C-alpha cells in the first residue's frame, strides 16, 4: 500500500470538503433551510447522483480492470470516451426538454408553483454531468499512472465557483442567487475539465487518446472483446455502486412529503456524514484499487490480502473514531458549521439528530467500500449488484417502519441499516478464510482496548468542557 497515494487523495478530498463546508455555511446563511434551499438540493440531486456513480463507483471500477487487461489500450479508451459522451449529451438535452416531469419525479411532494420555480435550475445544472464524466474519464487514466492528487483536489474548483457566485449575488433576491448557483455549477465543471486536460497532457495521456482516435476505424475490431467485457461489467456496476445515491434520491422523494425543511435537514446532515466517509473510506479505496487490480491480474493473492489487511485496520480505527466524535458532538458540529443568519437553533437540533442516525452506518458503509474493491477487481460486478439490491430492500423496509414515528431521522437510520446489511453480505462474498487472515485475535483485542480508552476520553471532553 502506497501511503503517499492515500495521503494525497485524502488531502485533496479534505481541502475540497473544507471548501464544501464553506460553501454550505454561506448557503445556510444566505438561503437558510426553507423552500429555496430545498429547490437547490433537488436541482443538484440529479447531476450529483450521476457524478457519484461515475466519480466514486461504476465507471472507474469497471473501466480500470478492463483498461489494464486491454491489449490495445489507446483504441479501447477512445471508443469508451465517444460512447459515453454521446449518451450523456443526449441525456442532458432530454432533461432540458422534460425538466418539469423530471422535477416532479425527484420531488413529488412539491406543489405546482415550486415545480415551476425549479425547472430552469434543473435544466441548467444537469449539463454538469457530461463535464464531470470527462473529469472522471481522465481521472481514471491518471489513476492508472497512480496519480490521484489532481482528481482529489479538483472538486475544490466547483466549490470555489459556487462560493464566488453567492458572494457576488448575495444581495440579490433568492431566485437570482439560485440562478447564479446553477451557472456556478457549470463553471466549476469547466474548470475541473481544464485542470484534468492539463495534467493528462503532462502524463502523456492526451497522446494516447490521439493515437486511439487515429486508429479507431482500422483497429476497432481488435478491442471488441475488451469493450464487451467492460460493457458487461459496467451495467451491474452502476447498480452496485449507486445504491447509496438511489437511497438519497428516495430520501428526497419521501422527505418532500414531510414538514418544510426536511430535505435540507437531510442535506446538511449528509454533508457532515460524507466528510469522514470520503476522507477515509473513499480515499483509501481509490488509492488501493489500482494496485489490488494489478496484483489480482498477476495472480498474487498473498500480496493483495496484505494490502487489504493494512487498509482494513487503518480504516476501522479512523471510521470508529469519527463515529464516536460525530455522535458525541453532533449538535456542536452543526452549530459551528451552519447556525447563523437564516439557520436557527431549532434547525441545528433537527440536523444534529439526523446526523446521529447517519453515523450509525458510517463504519459499515466505509468498510463496504473497501471490500467492494475486491469484487470489482475480480470482475464480480454481478455479485455487487445483487448485494446492492438486497440492501435497497432492507432500506425500503426500514423506511416503512421508521419514517412515520421519526420523520427525517427515520430516513437517515434506514439508510444506515442498509449499510449494515451491505457490509455483512460483501464480507461474506470476500470469504471467511480471507477475512480471518485480516481480522486476527490479537489485533481485535488491541482495537477494543484502544477504542474504549478513546471513547472515555471523548466523553470526558464532552461533559467537562463543552456546554453549548
């Protein structure tokens, strides 16, 4: 395991999330938690769903093993780029033409006036999707070169664009602020593409693409087998990686029927929850994936298990510590980040409760991301999709049970229960024997001892020094 890769990835994600929190802090102050913030959350939900599928899941985890295995990598990559860009541009046009029904589908609880207000923002922001695919595609090629920093730091540019839009238009009406934010999303996407093109050129990857395009017609038949393998793995990978995003979609759908501000409670709480998930689980999984894939292709199972062992214990310590801190200081975190301007004390308490429910699932969700790299490196996308389907059923059952008594808190807790089921199933697919090689008794005892001491320390801080 290359610690440098993990730190560069985590560093980029951390800086991006800092700017993201600055963005949300400013948004909470400017818009508050009301119908306007709900509209932005809904408008950004659709492109953000696909961004997470591409940037953190299905595309990279299907493309990387296929690209490594492909004999004619230049032609293979060019063919994939052409196909996906064509599909995403067509989707962006269709969303623009049918923005009203699509908005109604995303948030059926919105009344006709709110739907009408949302249409133009949904239409504009969806064009972020083809831009972010270009970022993801070039980022995957950079990952093959084991360069992670550019993609990790790139999201900072999106947040800078959104912050800039709010600072420029903060004195305007809320409708003008929403319009500025929508165009800020597009500007942020363009900046990310430009940065990736620059870095890809430095690593000689643009030459690879040019070579692929120049030989596209003459040698296309030679990559047919590689393309079929990629397409076959990509479709189940979409489902396998998008369960959390689909649940987030359903959260919005159900929350639109709850009290005003419920969508925003989920949004702000999820923003905090996503920080340790991205900073630790996603960063480590992304950094480890290329080396795991190469070791598995070389039939070096001992080497791949050794990588997993290191990654598992690092991740378990970090996620457990984050969960303890987050649950203990949930209200304090929300107060520090968001309680100002239109964001009231009652908003802080509601978001804090939702955050606690999300954090129940932090450890299982994070470890699932690590173990999923094993499935995808072994081209087991179908099994990952099956696990995702079962987890979604678990989520739906808990939503039906919890949403009435707990409201937005119930939606967050249902997602956490789905995360628990996902981890149990993916660990089972990983294999008991392999798991035993990772979870050894002496390390487990040491872990329980260290975490117990840490928990006592955090509780002492909570009850001795903070009275917010």
